[in-house]
C-alpha cells in the first residue's frame, strides 16, 4: 500500500542480486568452457599459431560449433540453442584465460546479434543457421579512425538502380581477413559526425571492389583494413531500415562491449593467478617474495579490483538477456572497469615478474599485449567514462 515500508526486496533488487551468482546451469557452462580451453588451447597453442602466422584454428572453431557455442544466441528456429548472452559471456571469459582467438566474438556476439536484432526473416534464415553450425564467419566493419567513434562515418552508400553502391575505408575490422561476409556501416545521408543517416549493409567478402589488408596488432589477432571501392549490393542487403542504422549499431556495440569485457575479465583473472603462483615460488635473498608486505598489499589491491570488475560484467551480461533499458549504462560501466582493471592488473603482474616478464619466453607479456588492444576496442576507459556521464545527463 502507498506509504507502507517493507523489508522484502523488490523484484528488481532480487534480480540484481541473483545476477551476481551463477546458477547450476551457468556453472556447468563455465566449467565446460574452462576445461575445453585449458585442454585444447593453452597459451602454448596461441604461441604456435602466432609463430605460424595463423589467426586462429579452423579445427578449433569446428569443435566450438559442435559444442553449440556458435549458435548459443539464436532461437531454435534458426538452428541455435537460445542459451542466452550470459552463457556466451561465460564462454568468452574462459577463452580470455588462455588467450584463445576464435570467430566467436566477431561472428556471434557482434554480427550474429546485428542480424538477430535487425534482420528480416529471410536474412535470418539465410545467415543464422550457417553461423550456428560454424560454416559462416562474419565481421562488423564500423570504425574509420584510429580511435573508436561510431558517429564518424564517411563511407558512403549511394542509390544505384534498385540497390546501393558503397565506397569508403574501414579500420581495425576484427576477423576482417577471414570473414565470409561483412556488416558494413555506411552513410546514406548527412555528414560525418551526425548521429543519423547511417545504414547497415550485408556485404559478401568476395564482392567485387572489396579489398583487405592485414593489420599487424601487438596481440596477434586477426584484424584488417577494409577498402570498399564502388561495391554494389542489392536492396535486400540492407540490415534494418535505411538511415535508421544508428539505433541498431548502438545496441550491437553495447553487446560487443559486454562480451569483450567478459573476455577481459578472464584475461585479468588468469594474469593474477599466474602471478600468485610466481609469488609463492620465487625466492629473493632466500625468502619467498610473496612474503614481502609491499607485494602482499599490491596483490590484495588487484584481487579487489578484479572482484569489482566481475560484478560489473555479470550485471551487464544480465542486462542484455533481460533487455533492460539501462543496458547502455551497464555496458559502458563494464567496459570502462575492465579496460582500466585489465591494464592495471597486467602492468602490476609484469612488474612483479621483473625482467623475465619482459621477455617473449614468459606468458605474462602476452596477456599485457592483449589487454592493451582489448581495452582500446570499441572505446577505451576514457571514452566510456564520458559516455556514461552523457547517458546520465551530466
């Protein structure tokens, strides 16, 4: 009744509290993923692929598809399991622990989400079943500048008969070298910097006028510069509404930011665990360095930061599945926290390892490099602090 008080939690409060714990089903997904990645793709496998110049193992992707992870987001009508974004995040978190590269992020979390959110029934039935069984790999081509700015789109899509002709450049396209199909963000009206006038297009990777140039990143992931030189697509290549792509793009990017934050959480946790083991075994002047009070304090600070970041990620994953109105805030909070935490933790860990941590022979440097790239992808900590403030009308 109005005016009454109660000690009982509201349904919203109960949902938020439950989001910070895992159900038995979610625990099973997490443990299965952890066993799979630790057994199949340890960091030694990442080194082997890196040295061979291979962005990721296609055999690994086939195994992940057989486990159902490539179709984890999609309803059964489209060949998926409809297991939810939260479970996808748990899988990506475990992949982050072993630095595993795969099409799961670009193809499923990004492109798959875009088709699911904005695609026609014909587009969904054409694309999603192929993605769900691991036969189609996709990439989202959005950024055009060194820093993330989804409003600064100069790539143009002009009417050409019944379809469109697309020309422009895209940078740092994740899985851009291996994608079978792109989702290209192009401007159909207005000028670069305007929020409106954007349209999403499905563009085959082998379309005439599509050029790819590999981008050498410090984390050795598959990214590419994509050139679109008068690429012609039909009217049914439009994903969503003409000039109405910004809303869909924002929702897709928020899903991507949450998914990437989950991967970064696994990366930070693995770095911390690796360093704890070192502190317990490395001796200096005949004493275990883990007994030094200064290092204890620094390790305790890292532990607290990771736990706070974990809460932000779990809440953001829940926000996607619950279709909450505050998803933009939750996504920016998670990405800001993980971008900051992941870099701080890997920096601290490398310093605790000392000189050996700076060599390529030790794994901690690989974690630090991946943290740098992931932190900058789809907005760094500064970008998301600003965005979070703007969302709150500050």
